[in-house]
C-alpha cells in the first residue's frame, strides 16, 4: 500500500538524518493508526519494502512493527504479513485545518435544501423511480459490451458527449416529445441539475432576474442564486405558471410545464403560448425542465414548449433519472443554435466529457429499442399504485385533503384542510406514525401560502396503499 508517514523532524520526512529512527517511525505509524489513515484490517508494507522506501535498515522497521504489535495496534499473520489489529479504533478525527478563508456571502444566505426524507414504514416520499424496476441484467450486458479496448483508446468527446448517445437522444425526444433537435444539438450532462448549471453559466450574469415557479423546485432556486441571480417566484395555479404575474423583465424563466413540481399541474396550451410570446417581447430565455413527462396516465400529452418555439427562446432540459435510475447521472440540454457553443464550453469547463461507459451503455439501450417497452411496463405498475392512492385519498372525510388534478408523473399533491397545524408539523407526525410524505410549504417563496402534502407512489405497492393512507389519516 502507498502510505505517507509524517516523520516529524525534517521537512522532507527523511529518516536518514539524525535522531532515533526507530522511535520516529514508531510514532509516525502510531499516528497513522490513531487518526484513521490506517484502518483496522489494513495491511502494512513488508518490512523490506518500507525500509527501502525510507532508506533505513530493515531492522529499524521490524523493531517499530514489533513494538506496535506488543501494544496491540498491529498483528502479524504467518505467511500473510502485518496488519492493523481489527479491534483498534481511531482515537481522534483527522480533519482539515479550520482556516480563515470565507466563502462568498451567497452560500450563507441561501435557503436550506429540501432533501429526500429518510423513508420510514410506508414510503410516500417524492423523488426518483422505483429502482427495483431497473433492468439490471440487461444493463450489465450493455456495460460489458461497452467496456472494450476501443473505448480505452478513444479520445475525449468534443463537448457534446458520446456521439452515439447524442444521436439516440435526439431520436428519442423527437419521437416521444416532438422536440426539434439533431444529434449536434444535444449536449449530454451529469443529470438535469448539471444541465441547469451549465445553462446558467452560459446565459445568466450576476444580478440578472431569473423567474421560477412558486411553489417550485428549490434545488434550481439555490443554483440560480449561487450564480448571483436575483430569483423571483411567480405563482402557479391549475393552468401552470401565471404569465400575467410575471415581472417586467427577466433574463431567464425556469418552468416544469408537463408536470409542475410539486403541485403536478399541467401548463395549459393557452399559458404555453402566452409564455412564449412574453419571452419574445422581453428578449428572455425559457428553460423547460421536462421531468416526469414519460409517465402519463390520462389525456394526451401537450406539446412541449420547445416544439412550439419559433423564435429560438427555449432551452430544453431532460434526464433519464426518472425513467431508469437517478444514479446513472445522465441528462441532456437542447438549446437554440445561437447559444450552443457557450453551453458546450460551460459543460467542458464543468467536467469535460462525463462517464463514457455509462453514456455508451445507454446509447446501446436506446438503439436496441429497450427504453420504450421499459417505460410502458413501469408506467402500467405506477398507474396501479397511483389509482390506489387516489382512491384511498378520495375516501377520506370531506375537507381533509384537496387533491390537485394531475395526469402525469410519480407523485400527487393535495392541499390541507383546516387542521390548525402546518404541513411541516403534519409531515413530521406522519413520519413518527410510519408514513413518509413531503410538506409543500418549504418550497414556497411567498409567505402565508396554503399548506399541502406531496405524496409519491413509487415505493408502495397498490395493495398496501389503503393501509398507508389510513395511517396518514390517523395523523390528519
């Protein structure tokens, strides 16, 4: 193993200078064990190897090892070597220096992130898909096929990502969502969140106004604010973003029109056209996050803003986190040609090219026509769970919860009746009762807004949904 030892006496850590070499080596090894750099069960270098590396006699190392073994820190295994004793526990935490450097002020003023709740009992949390439905055996085959010598010899991609995946993404979004894009228009990213980041780097100056939905996706709010933008929340109703409430000017507008987060509302065609017209008049950019659009249970999907755009105002952002698995971290940005070079440059500065193995395997998954049947299969399962959840909520006493109409996605939202308690308090009480739900009010930027609960159906089977809602009803 490669082990750096702080030998104390010399700046270069050279044991060949004066002093008791054995004592200094003993103390350096003891420090490494006590501060956790050497963990229980770690194998130490052979005495001959460490002695050659340090430029000392082999006996010096052997003596230090023997002393540590006698004190119970090391143990020798015949024919195997010297190891840190398994019962040894670090006695102090090794931390970086405290330091006097301070971050930008924005990092202390941002609202805290809304993280996924730790699931308990019946998990109605909001987030990614049911990962147990991921086609793991197929994915192993595709990764194995991608890991070939030609991959190791391939040069870095030129900003857009894996060319095969660029082509497959353009074909996929064209067929499934009528998005107008060719392979060269696709920039692959490490998920939708990185997509938002590179778009903001490319388009937003410090002080620019960025409009977000209110309530909305707080991770996006934090990201825009971290770049120095002035973030303004605009209300959402049953038709989506209220365009009439928009500020006079904004550099960028971030929307989730297919399945608004967290309410689930679908932006009407009337509002979509009004938003495009507003952006054209104000010389603004619309970032369309089309998350969850694949899972639709009622009605025909409305055309995305990008396919209605005639002026090059819409940047389309998507990912495979919901359709496949969040940990794949593959997303994409499709921007108007006028800003594509800047978006590619921002992506290159962020992480160069991304994971070639994952991108290569995903391109094979798409080219073999495996995504569409997977989406159909899991949508059928989610539809059963969703129907069971809605039926159980509908059976609650009148005035308990008012479900927001929604036809897509992996969660539903419901406004609370007059309980006298906040949605944050009720979500905490539900967690103690064994049901994980998410309060909506932390996602509002306006004060005094209506409390509600967001409830996912990705992890609770249809047959268990009634019991989960009954337990939630006991809290409400």
